[in-house]
């Protein structure tokens, strides 16, 4: 073929024509990708589940208020009726075949849209009812007399109804977007990258050849970075000529709510951008953020110049609501009117002008605070802060608190000067934009099989699947006198969405019912010999269930870890009193007990996901940033999903085949993961004990030892009463509750003031031998980067619980539990065959075997003849094979069960007296070994087929 050199415009034209022919002569705007539909439907389903949980909690709370219960019951009853309609509609639109038919059947498309329209109408109606419900509570609270705790509890109902309303609003928005998209577009099942390329060509007059290569290949560079949707950054410090960054780069370098630490015209931190938020007021984002409504993609960001005198000097004060009252407001100030006016007066910035501003600043600072040390007047990246975590300011001139008139504590201070305002500045805290990860569950379920199962843990391996990330919130630590203050969170009104290229996923699932039963046995007060955790070395220990109960109490008391201010500011005595009330309620409240179990399932899932990501990274020699973890609890499918996905181009790393090649089989991969994780956590515990033991014995400083004793005394008092805090939370409690002032007063003459005392606190913790890693740290289960709960890992991870659960699931440790709870949960894992060697059986045991047989499980029972005779008719009716022990030859009291010829249950539990507590241990079997054991029992001469079967 003769070579031709085409002009750029001709090349562009030919390429565009070719692509349009491939896409049936349509532009990308005329298509919606089929994965987009599935993804949005999963979001609707998740929101629905979330609202059900809130509704249940709301119903229970309303019942405790007889004065408003009658009016609210009407509201709740109407809501309950609507829920049934919503559930049916979601079931219709989530059917896999319905989604697949969208692009081939107009009838299916019409029916699908009709269901979405009904869903939109109902959710809109429910949203309006929530508005009315909130109005009822407000009216009743003002017209009736409520006092003290009753009034506080009543006010707590309002945020719950608002949360409910917002979730239904989001369901409406998603439904509306889908209706519009599906009605006006064609569903596209081909590669989404082809649509992306066509969209780019249609977008403007030019497209760089580099961009074509990027979109076709999925590679951003020759280094192999995966292509992800880019965000346009409109700012004078653009990182490249185009000013384009991936979402990951944007959130890492220039996250919202954090002053941008780039020097522009000699000033640092003059630019900042915000997201419209549910719980933050005082900032406008008009013309600042451009999000594509339909897909949730972030298109562009235009940061605000806080020092732009032409548009007016911006001093932005953001009020972040972290609680339901005035005490739960955090103040954050951006910008400096003082600095802005000075710049305006000078007219332009130069090195000389900046030096002059600094000189003036130092004179004012020294005069005001009587100190010879002044900070930079032109750096808005540092902050003054409240030591109680109630506020911070980037204004260099705010050496006194600017929030005293609005702050509930500041108002009590004389002369408008608050002594809780720090006299030192710190770098603005790092802001983390937290992702939530989703994977299409249908692809997970279809990939599961029993072939490579390790005991009850099933492996999964999926190729060519889509993974999505939703960014709903930003978090940061408030500055404090200790290293990490309380966490504050800003919740976005609309989530930002990022879709990864098709990739590969590897992981496993654990039966949820079995996991809950294991947790339930741990929590059962009658279960003996529970594992223990050292909280103060060498001898102070607490049982694992008590540690988990304390973790859950803190989680609930701090509103899922995000309102720790009011909790930590309480005196130890008040925290203990509240815990005692919580514990009493827990023992009576079945719903709260269920929430505890669900919370611990989430904690185990999160911890396992961290451990599995590190294991895959190390074993397959892949950098952690090239992997993403996913974990998901699915009640319907009875599974806890733990997975790792490639963050790579087109699944180029192929972790599925890599893992099979490395380990030999997925079964061997799971076995090694479990064993390595247990070894890692046990080794960490031993090293920690050695470290703390040495630290305690090597402390020779008398003052440090005195402070350590006082700190340990406070900690022991909390722990002895059931409240076990990690060391960071404990230090924050000492400061925020001002118990440090009490210690300083007791040590008057030895320490100058409370400020000097605080400098000793971190060292005092180590000297006191309080466990610095009670339930997880970066050396065992926490991640430095990539966590979906970056700042709440101390609450949402547990190395002790996870280590124990892994030991139980792998058969390294036995577990005690009730037969009708733990025992039946174990036996119910049988899907194909259940072999029961149980000398004794009663009505409950016989009924269980028939239920198992009715599900299609082949059941074989070996028991004494009198039991066989008693239940012959019932068991034979459902096809249970019955064998009897020849009692005249041998007396047997051992019991064991074999499930699906893969797992042997060694136990002291008969299929009788199921309410008793017994030992259970799992043992992995090869199919041929299980078959041999069964054959040996049935044909060894000690048993015979029961003749009454006929």
C-alpha cells in the first residue's frame, strides 16, 4: 500500500468517522454503559438497606416517648407500608435478566422505566413524610414539657429523620437520572473506553494524539500508570500545561477544605476549595466545583483565592456540625482580612514587601503575646487551634481565639480571651477524602465454587470486572496537644464517583451466619475460657469480649467515631457511669445486641481486607498502591466478602493467574494467608510485650515515673470498670477532660504548669506500660494509605478479634458455644452431604436433620438403636440414611460430623440437649480421607444399617 501523509484535520476526520461507524453513527452522549446502570441500582439497594436500619432504630426510639408516640406511630406505619412497595420495586429492577434486556427489548426498557418512575414517586412521597415527621417532633417538643435527658433524647430523633430524608432524596435523584438516561439513550454493552474516546473527539476542535493513545491503551504514560478520569484544575499553580490531574492526584495533593500548600506570589495557603456538604455551613461553592450530575464524575475545580482584594478579601468561617446541639460545632477559619488589606495597601507583592509585612507582624505579635518568637505572616498553611479541638484558624493574626462569641466555652471566658487557644501554630491537618468501594455482587456470586474451599472459606477469582469508588466525605484530625486530636468529618451532599478500568479481583468469602455464631459465642456471658488481651504489661489483662464491648460502646457513644469531642471531654467517672447504663441496656435489648454482632462483623471484614491486601502485595511482589481492597457484608447471600482488586491497566498484572502460579491453587493461597496472618499477629504481640517490658524497666526519671503512675491510675480506673481506650484516644481524653490540669495541680512545684505536664504525657504512657497497640497499629493491621476509614482505624479494626476468629476458622483453636446457636450454624454449612456420628439425638436434633434433608443435603446418621427407633418414621420420610451402633459389642460416646466430605467437626455435642455449651473444632479433610473415615465407620463392624428403614 502506498504511504500517504494525511493532514491533521483529515486524520481527525477519518478517525472520528471510523469510531462513529463502530458506534452506529452515534455520539457518546447517546449511550449509557450497562455497568453504569448496574452500579446505580446497587446504590439504590444499599440506600434502601441503610434506611431500613434507621427506620428500625427510629421506631424503637419513638416508643419511649408516650407523649408523641401516637402522632408518630401514624407516620411510622405509613412509612412501613411504603417500604414493602419499595422492596418489591427494587427486586424487580435489580433482576439480572432485566438489566440485560434493556438494550435488546423495548418492552423491557419500558417496564424498567415504569418501575423506576414508581420508585421515584414513592421515595418522593416518603421524603415529604419525613419532613412532616420532623415537624411533628419539633412542634411537640416546644408545646409539651420535656426536661433533662428526655429532652436531649427527643432532639436526637431529628437528625435520624433528616438522615432518612436525605437517603430517600438520594434514591430519588438516582432514579431520576436513570429514567432520563435510559429513556433518551441507548444502553451500551461494549468497552466504555470507546465511548470515552468519541466523547473526547466531540468535545472540541483538537485532540492530541497522546490522548488517543491514553484512552485506547488505558495507559497514562510509558511507566504504566493506569488511565483514570481526569479533573481540570483551574489555578495559577497548575501541575502541568493542561492543569489536569486524576482524582487520586487531586485528593492527595489538593484535597478540599485544606489550604493548598503551594507558594504563589510569596504566599503559602492562599488557595482552597470546598465541597457542598450536609453538615458544614458558611461556604459557597458556586463556580468552584463542576460535577457531572448524571454520573457523579468530578469535571473541574476552581480554588478560591482568599487574598484576592479585587473580589473582596475572603475570610471564610466554616461551621461543621458533629453533634445534635451547640456543643457539637467545630469552627474552621480560612484567610486573613488583615493580611489581605496589607497586600492591597502595598499594591503588589515583592520580596521587600513580604519582609516589611513580616516586620510589622512581629512587632504586633510581640506586643500582644509578650513573646519574642513570631511565626510567618504570609503562611496560611499553618493554624492556631483550640486545645479542646473546637476550632482552628489559618489567619496568622489570630493569636487569640476568633470564635469566642460563638463558641459555647468561649462565651464563658472573661474579657473575651479563651485560655484554651494554643499559643503555638501547627501545619494545617492533612485532609483525607475517604472512598467507598463497590463491586457487582452478581459477578462475585457466579465465581464461587466449592472446589478450592479451605474449610468453610471459599475463594473467588474474577477477571474483567468493574470496580467503582464513591467519595462521600472528608476527614481530618483536629490539632491537639497530643499527636492526633479528635476526628472531624465533612459529609458531601453529592458523592463523587470514580470508575476503574476493567480489572481482576481475587479474594474469598466467609459464611456470614457462621461468623455471627462464632462472635455470638464469644459474647455469651456463660461461655467459659475466653481469650484474653494484655492492656497493661505484664499482668493486667481483659477478656476479648469485654474489649469488644468497650470498642462498641465508644463507637456508639461517639456516633460511629465522628463525634468524639463530647465523649472525650467527660470526666472518667461520667464515662464509667454512662458505660454502666449502656451495659445494662445491652443485656436487655436484643436489637442492640444484634447491632454489636453486626459491628464486629464489619470490624473483622475491614481487618481481614487490610491483612489480605498486604499478603497479596508481599506474596506476589506488587506495590500496595497497585492494589485496592474491598469488603462487603451481604445478608441475603449469607457472606462476608473480602477481596483485592488490581489498580492496573486492563488487569495487566493478572493477579488471578499470578496467584494460581505462586500458590499452586486458591485453596493453598487461603491456607497460607490464614497461617501467615496468625503468625504475623502473634509475633507482633510478643515483640510488643518485649518492648513495653524494657521501657518500663529502663525508666530512671523520677518525675516521669510519678506522672506515669498517675496516668496509669486513671487508665486502670477506666479499664476496671469496662472502658478500654487505645492510647491516642486516652491521651485526648486526659487533655479534653482537663484531667491533666488536675495532675499538674497535684504536682505543683515539680512541674511549672499544665503546658509542661503535657510535654511528658506521651513518654508517660510508655513508662506506664499501657499497651500502645491494644487492638491494632500500623505495625500489624493499620494501613498508612489506601484505607477506606483512614482516621477511624483504631475503632474499626481489631487484630485480637480477627486473630482469634482466624484460629477458630482454621482449626488451630477450639471454640465453646451452645449447640442450638453455634452448633447448628456450623452444621448448616452443609450444602451436599452431612455425616453425623451422634450416639444421642432428641426432637430438636431430629428436626434439624429433616430440615437439612429438605434442602437437598444427603444426610447420614449413626446413633444408638433406641434413638433410631424413636425417630425412624420422621427421618426415613425425608431420606435420611440411619445406621445404628451395635451396643452389645461396643459402647461409644465420641461425636463427630463431616460436612460435604471437606470438613470434620470434632466436638462434645450430640444432636441432643442443644442448649448446652460444648467444644467445637474444625479439621480440614481431603475428599478421599473423608470418604475413608465414613466407610470405616459404616463398614467396620461396629455399626449396621438400621433395619427399620423399610
